[in-house]
């Protein structure tokens, strides 16, 4: 088991792009509500044949294969928690704890559903306004075309989480939905990918965000206990950068709000559309079936989609490096 | 056994349930309601109110009249035309600087100043303000936008030229242009508080006057507002770190601009040139008439001091200037006057009445203690621009000023010693006066008030005074016995009440003329009376106007308004003819409208017509001496003393203004 392994659609770990919290999105709200309506409709259709009998609910519960609890404790060093351009970035250390519980529901020989609930906390050492607690849930539907070893597993997921910060403006909800694919290449190498729509609904408009991400991941098992993994992700859509006022950012931003998570000086949160690349390189060392230690490095680079003519790239681009050590347990 | 409730449905339903988690953006900053007065950049003595409640100096008509006076052929109705007319880009001296105006208007400013070979000077200023960043404040982005000439934040372009006007006089003229189209504008919103008319938004801090329009709708003095060019206080600017725009990069240019501004300040009449100081070579020597009736180039000494004094030998700006008459009060000067008052006040005043330039503590600033309290702590319209006002209230300056007022008998502190700020309700029951009854009172000049509560504090023995509509701004007082009555007004704003303020009414049923019957003819008679002696100075006999030409500029030591009868409107024979018709062919009507400019209808007690003759900042000293015990002779027969007669005349002035100063 390694970080983020739990379900192919991705676990909720620290967001390394955009704000360390929801940023903004009015359109995102609408999109999510529509999605919710669709999901609710499907739920009603699926359950339409079910008269409300207590026995049915009991049988449903019996059908869930409980996969146990997972816990993660992590320490992360982040060299740019403000997601600010060079010269305006702030470094901090973050302690994180996350627990989750998951269950799988076989639907047929080729399909299954999974549900997961998770909760956690992040504590920032210096910029405590970024510290937050979160709770959420995720639902997945999987399809595998055959039982052959190399057969791919396709999935669709919906995830939502509530986040509460030690500051005010970032508080809100974070949603995602998308499709996934998981394919073993050899008995040591496994590839996975996901296309997702990510929506954040913050208390401030600047933290209302929506973006689309395309992610790929490769796991290489060096042996029974050791895994190296490499991930790459591209996001296109809203991101938020917090920094002092510059003409370049002001001209770029769609929304500007004074950020309440920082009190070292006056800083503003700028929401703008960007293309963002994330790369992750990690190593996971398992200690038995239930424990592992995970070390990873993530690098994020983001550039506005619509930079003003008077700005140089260095005035707008932000780069983040995160180094994490995490202890993971399953029980 | 298959579950009757499909598990996929449960998953989706759960997601659907949570998908309802959304929220409104309650964390976003909400536009705060404007508190305090919205009168920044408007003259605190706003002139006659218009039918719609606005003031003439803030009307489209005022702006139109101004441009018509300084540019009758509309030859400068676009920025391009104006720049061409002033020779931008041609020969002569031309320098450009970019700076952040942190103290006054908050803009990033790109200023180009030039002096033509004919001596005319013009300044073109592009203003940049990034409104998107929350509030109207200065921030570095404004400066960066000016450096980059970022059109997104270009909010306007101002033009000032010091050049001959159509009437032949050379004076400063002010223009503002649309940042996109370049069209000349009649009004502009300089501080995000709505559009205000030209030229008031400029000249209110350039030493200009706010005199009324003439009966023909013309601008007084053919557009000569007496406003001046402002020198640049370099220490209060913010500068970019970009090459070419740093302070060191621009220091020499800034000095050049200040030298060019100095070129527009007259040398005193009789000065022999060359003075021995190169910076004076471009300065005209004032004619006797101009010098002894107009602004005394007070700022010239300060500008020179910024660069080492006469000769201006210092390359860099350094402000350690304290006028000689402020020695001993340096803390007050440096803590209050220099940063918050001087920028506008030093361009004001005339030789006859220069108190308002605040260049002396003892003879000028100190004598304004009552008005300082009224404008700064009560009305809140000083300092006159929003940013500088905000900075004032976030500094130690209010404490310094409150201490000054404490020492002069004016209390601006609450019971706990905290400084009172404008915005609290303040009652104004109007000035003490003699009246007939029934008398309509007015508390309309109360500040920040929405409720009114009048009461009778004292009365004549045996009388039965009444107040009708005592909870309105305009109750009616009546009584059955002549004598003295003290009334009290308390106003409120829904959450707080004012301190009570009293007004003393002396009821005289035989008063003639009755307050409601006072007309301009009565006021004219007082002003022209030999007992007041007003026309000894306020006379057209000493003016530059030729026969049949309005005397725009007075001669030495004469004031800017004349109380004598003369041909003001170009129609001979109607001045003082005893016929009063409100049209442009009636010279008396010209006189009347000019005189209305001496009334302050928002703060009646502050009307120059009341303050000047009673000895407040009046070149002629105290005229209406209520304590004069001299015996009365004609035309004041019937009064026990001359002082009594003076009080009666003053009372007539009060009643005239209280009743709207009718013609």
C-alpha cells in the first residue's frame, strides 16, 4: 500500500496546485448541482424497483465487502504555500492526518461499486490560517472487460468533501467527478490514468474554482515490499495565487480578494485561468501487509492562460516543491 | 438474494446528497456604505443651492461656463487638440516623470510638463488607478500601471496650462479628458464617490475660488479662478524600482518641474530682475495692482526651501521647511499642517486676507481654530480629499490638532478623552437673531441627523410660546410677548443623539423689515451705508476695468467683490436704479448673484457676509462692532448706540440668509 493507492480515482491528499483550499467558482456550483441532480435521478431509477422494505436495506449492507480502515500521518515541507510567483512565496511545514474507511460492492462478475468515507486534518507550522479539517466521501463504479491479467479496469467516480480552515475565505466544499482507467502492464508495472473535473466552492468568490485534470501514474514494484511510482498531471482551469499586489497579477486575475489566511503583511488572492503541470516521484516501503512508509517529491508549475502583454513569465509563473514523508497503516 | 435497493443507487444517492453542499460567497468583501460626508473635492463653501439641491459649483452649467470662458471656440475640446495647442512634442523644455501619488489622490501618475519659448507652461497628467483592488486607495499597482501605461487602469487625463486666456490675462486653466476617447469632460469621479463638476475638483486644491456664475451663465472673471499650479512634494511620492522610473532616475526631472511651477509664481511688485537667482529669471514681476490684491506667491519660498533656498542649489528634494512664523510650533506644523493642510492652503489667500494660507501660527492658523474644529472634527470635509483624509485619521495628527483646540477652548473629545470623529449627529439650530413671529426655524444645517427634537428652554415671563412641528427640521415658533427666548435642538441619527444646541431668538414684533421681507435691496443699503463703510474698500473705483468693462481685477488692496453700483453686465443705467428684476439686463441682479456667493447655505454662521464684517479674517477688520457705544446719528437714528445699529444690520444679514437670500 502506498499513498494515494486506495482507489484509482485518487485519494484526497494535499492539493499541491492552486490554493491549499478551495478557491472560487460560480460556474462550478452550477455544474455540480447539475451533476448532483443527475446522480440523484440515477439513484431513484436504480432504487425504483425497491419497495421500502427493511429487509432490502439489510441485504444491501450484507452485500458490502468492508475493506477496513486506513490511516495516514504525514509531514510535508512546502516551499510555496501561497502559490505565488518567485519572490513572494512563503515556505511552511505541514503535519497531516487522514483516516478513511472503504467498502466494495460486487455488482456482477465484471462490475463493482465502491464507497469511501474520509476525514482528516492539516496543521501548518507558520501560516496557521491554512490549517484545515476536512471530511468527505467518494463513490466509484468499476468495470473490467475480462478476468485476464492485462485487462484494464475502467471506472467513474464522484467525490465531495467539506473543508474548514482556520481562516474564513477558503471554507467550503471541494468536489470532483471523472473517469479512470487502471491497467497492469507486467506483474511489476501498473499504469493508471484519470480524467477529472474539479470544482471548489469557497466562501469567497476567489476560492470558487473549476478545472479539468488529466492524470497518469506508473507504479513499479521493485520487490514485494518496495514500490517506486511516478505521476504526471495536467490541469487547465482556475487556480489561485496569493501574493502582494503586482500589476501583472492584477491584470491577469479574474477575481481579487484580500487573503485572510496571512497576516504577515497584506496579501491578495488572485484567481485566474492557468495551465498547470504536476509531477510526482515517490518511493513506498512496506513493512508487512499493513504498514508502509512513503517518501515523495512533488513539483508543480503553473502559468496563466491569458497573461497580460506587460508581464513577463517570471512575474506570473509559480512553482511549488513539496517533500513528504508519510506513514500509512491499514487495519 | 439480490438486494432490493441497488448498491449503485446508494453510491450515487450519497454523492447526490453531498453534492447539495454549496454555499454563497459570504466571505467576499461587501461594498461598505459611504460614511461621513461625500463632499470631498468640493468647496466647503459651496455657494448658492440649486433647485435640485446640488450646488452651483458642482453643476454641468458651471463646468460648461468654465470651458466657454477659457476656450470659447472649443479649440481644446480633445486631448490631442489641447496638447497641440500647448506645443507638446515640439521645442522648449519638456520633462516627463512617473510617480505614485500616495498622499493626495492615490493615483499612479505619468506627468509631462513643458515650457514653451513664449513662457507658457502646460502640464499633462495621465492618472492610473486599479479600482479592482477593493477600495479606492493608493497601491503600488497604480504606479506600475502608470509605468506600463496600462490602459486598463487609465482613469483620466488632466491638463493644466498657464497661458494667456481669451481676455488677455495669463492664468492657470484646468481641463480633464476622457482616457479612452480623449474628449474633454465636464465632470470626473476622482475618488470613486461619483462625478463632480469641473473645475471645482481641480481648483479646490489649487487655490481657486468658487464664485457664482453671472446672470448670463458666464463664468466669473472670465475663467480666472485664481488657481495656481501645484509644486511636487517629492517626498510624498512612491517610485518604481524599474530602470528609468526610480527616484534617483527622476530626481533632476522632478526638480525641473518644480522650477517650471515656480515660473508661474509672480515675483513681488517692484522686484528688480535679475534677482541673482537663476530660478527667478522665468518669473514675471507682478504689477502693482495684481500683487497687492492677489495671492502672494506664498509657495515660492517653500519650493525654494525644498532645494536649499534661494538659488535652489540642491540637486535633490528635501522638505525641512518650516515658515518663520511657525518657529516654536514645529510639532504642529510638521505633524498636521505640512502633511495634511499645506498642499491646498498654501495656494490660497490674497494680500488683503492671507490668513487662510496658514503660513503663520500666531496670526493665521490660530485664528482659524473654530473653523478647524467645524471642518475637521464636525463636518469631516477637511482634509478635502478622501485618501489624505483617511491618512489623517489613521495618524497622530488628530491628537495634535485636538490638543491645539483644547488649548484654544474648543472641545473635540468625549467624556473619556477620546477624540470625536465626524459622523456623529450635531445639532445646528441656526444663528442667534432677532425676528418677528411666527418664525420658521431651521435645523436643516445639522450634521448627520435624521431626527429633530426642538424645545423651549427659557421664555419671557408671562408669555405662552409655542412650537409647532417640534420634531421636524423646520418647526414654527410663536409667542404672544416680545422678548428673549432660548430654544434648544437635539438631533439624532437613529442610534445616537447630539448634544443640545441652543439658539436665542429676540422677538420684536415691530422689526422692520420683517425677516421674511428682507430682500437684496435691504442688504445693498447696509453695504453701501456710510456707517458700515464697506464701499471704502469694496469699490469699483479701484479696478482694472475700463469704462463699460467689468472690473475683473481689483487694484491694490481692494477685495475681490465690490459693493458699489456700476455697470456689471454691460447694460448702462440700471445699477442702483431701484428696480430689481431678476434678469441679465439688471445690473443689480449681477450684484445680487455675486453677493450670494458670500453666503454659505450649509453652514450659515460660516457665511463670509457674516464673518468678515464681524472681524473674522477680514482685511478691513471688524466693521460691525456690537459694543460700539457711540451715539447714533442719521441714518441710525432710533438706536441707542452705534453698536445697536450694527447688531440690527447684522441681524438683517442673518435673516436674509436664513430665508434663502431672496432677491
